[in-house]
């Protein structure tokens, strides 16, 4: 009896291949059943996210070839197209791999939280498909435990690791709750858009967009339920803005220290957070020296992201320790149970065939 | 505490005004200590943000807005209580000495303190100053409290 995982992820395959092999949420349950029945597997589970497709099976013999053929037929794609991208792990290696995946150690952004939820959903789907048996059930329970342990006992999830999340975190540290804060966006480029989406998700309600081409400001404003204004009118909005995101293509700075100094009494010295995403920069660096004014440019933000990422990487050793010990426990359980899933899962029909 | 058990002092201690003065001054010092603490944390956090040092200290310290509010509320509570304490002290002085005013260090310190906190509240309320500068003033004022404590002890 073997535990096998076969899969592709963002490290081994480009998105063109991953999307061909991926399963949508509503077809996973059917696919689980069809996979089990086609290859007469003891247990199986499909995990499909935008960065990975993995198939966990418990089978009597080596069924990797069968799974490849199943995928090829189901997805109408030649085996040769994806075969080289596949990784296959067995037994202890498969256990450790799953532990790593669920804890976010195998993710594009190391330590990200989303993957654990996706693994849980895959587990629930498989449970609903009735393609789980004693081994995979126990394996996934232990996976959730190990992931939780890694999350609470190491610093792997600490610190923001994207420019957007770093910015939101900084905004909150400067301004407190963002719900009643006003954001002024100067320049309707795409760089600021992701950040804007993130700010909105974190409660920002009032957004004003200024752009040289007014129509572009309108388009962006429309998408975020914001107000568009003429470019020349933006200084007026600086008075009551709390967060200013600038990403114009201007060849020189458009906001200067003197302007902001004059602005502060009108703002009643309320704190002001400037985010300069433009290259060349839009905002004079000296602005950061004014009391209650904070200026971060794209390099500052990127540097914080890199620092946080390297902090997470430093935690990998302690994560691996937890994984090794959890994997060892699981192996001991397998031995103790002298695991023979076939007998345990023996249904009347299978019995007759034997 | 610097207790000097002179006859006057013991007599004075029985006065309600004296009691008011002593209780109020301790409450106000507590409030000003709280203002001092929040100001100190504000300066540390502000420094982290200005210099882009987002270490674990940065994560653990509260938001600037919280620290600023904490400082404002502390002084807002401490100032009226300090005023009460000074009024109590002057009335007590009148009771034992028959005058409202003597030029001793303790009285002068109280006056300076009262003025300083009045200024802090004024600039804060009128939005002339905020953040770092208010934090510096809160720290300075608290140092004067500590100073006045020692000088009061040594002058007795």
C-alpha cells in the first residue's frame, strides 16, 4: 500500500499548463470519484488552486502512469506536454510535501495563509466525494495540526510581504482605523490600482482620483466608487486627504516641501501619509522631514517587503523541524496500525473480485 | 515623601483644603505620568516611521493616532485636577498663613507647571501643534514635575 502525490505547481509549470490541468470548484467532487473508480484506488484527493494541482492517492501499486493518463484524457492534453513538469513523491516524502504545502512553505509568497484554507476545502470536497479512507483522513488532520503549529510557534507568517499590505499596515500605524480616512490618488496608472483595491478592502471609503487625462481618472474612479477630479484641482484635495498615492509619469516632482509646509496649518496638523509609487519620483524627499508627514517611495516599500521575506526565510529551519517531527509521528502511526487500507475499505463488490 | 512634622504642618494637615490639594495633586501627577509615557512611546514610534525602521518594536507599539489620543486625554484630565489642587493649596495657605501667595519654589513650580500644561492644551486644541512637538512638551513638563519633587524635598 502506497501513498503517492503527483502534482505541478508554479515552480515547475507556467500558468498555461497549470490552467489546463486545474479543476474548478464544482467539478472536483465528480473528478475525485471518477479518478478513484477509473484506477480503482483506495483513497484519493485532488487539490487544485491557481498555483498548483496535486493529486493525493492511496493505492496498492504504482499508479502514477494511470493518473497521468487520467489527467490527459480528462483535460484533453498530451501527457508529453505536462509529464516533465510533474513531481511525484511517495510515502514519507509525500507526507512532508503536504505539510509544507499546507503551511505555505511551498507557496509563491512564503508563509501565506490562503493555502491552508484551500487545502481544507479540498479535504472537505474529497470527504463529500467519499474518496477518503482512514489514511488520508488521518494525514489531513495531522496536516492541519502541523500547519497550525508552524503558524503559532514560528514567525513564518509575520510581517507584510507585499507592497500593498505593507502600505496598509503603515497607514494603520500612522492613522489608526482607515474607515473614515480619505485617499487621494494622483495618476491613474495601474501601479496604484492594486494598492487601492487593498485599501478599500481594509475599510477606506472616500477616494478621489486626479489624472492629467480626465477620462482616465473617470474610468478608475468608476471602478472604485470614487470621485474623479481635474488634475490641477488636486492641491485643494490635499487639505483633507489622509493618504496620498502618487504615480504620475511626470518627469519631475509635483509635490514640494514648501507646498506641504503651507498645507499643514490648513490641515490642523493632522497626519498625512504620502506614498510615492512613481519613477521618477513625484514627491520631494524632504517632505518626510515635516512633522506629522510621512513619505514612503516604492523603494522604501519594496525594501520592507524584502526584509520581511528574509525574516520569514530565517524561520524555515524551525518549520522544517516541526515538519520532520510531525512526519515521523505519522510514520510511526502507520507502522503501529500495520496499515492495510485495502481490508479496511473492502466493499462487498471489491471482495467478490478478489 | 518629604515629611517635616512641624506644628504648622500637623495643624495644616487637618485642613480639608490641604487634603484636597494633596489628593488632587497626586491624581494629576498620575495623569501627567500617563501623558509622559504616551509621549515617549509616540516619539519612538514616530522615529520608527520616519526612518522606515519596521522592527518588532514597531509592530508591538500602538498606532500613532492611539498614542496621540492617549496623550491628549491624559493631559485633558490632569489639567483640571491640577488646577483644583492649586486652588486647594492656595486656600490652605490662606488658612494657615492668612495670605494667598508666597514666593517659594513650590508655588513657582506649580505656576510654571500649570502654565505649561495650559499651553500644551491650548496648542493641541487650537491645532497649532500636534504630534512630536506636543510629545516633547509633555515630556518636558513631566521632567519639571520630577524636578519640583526633588527641589521641594531639599528646600524643606
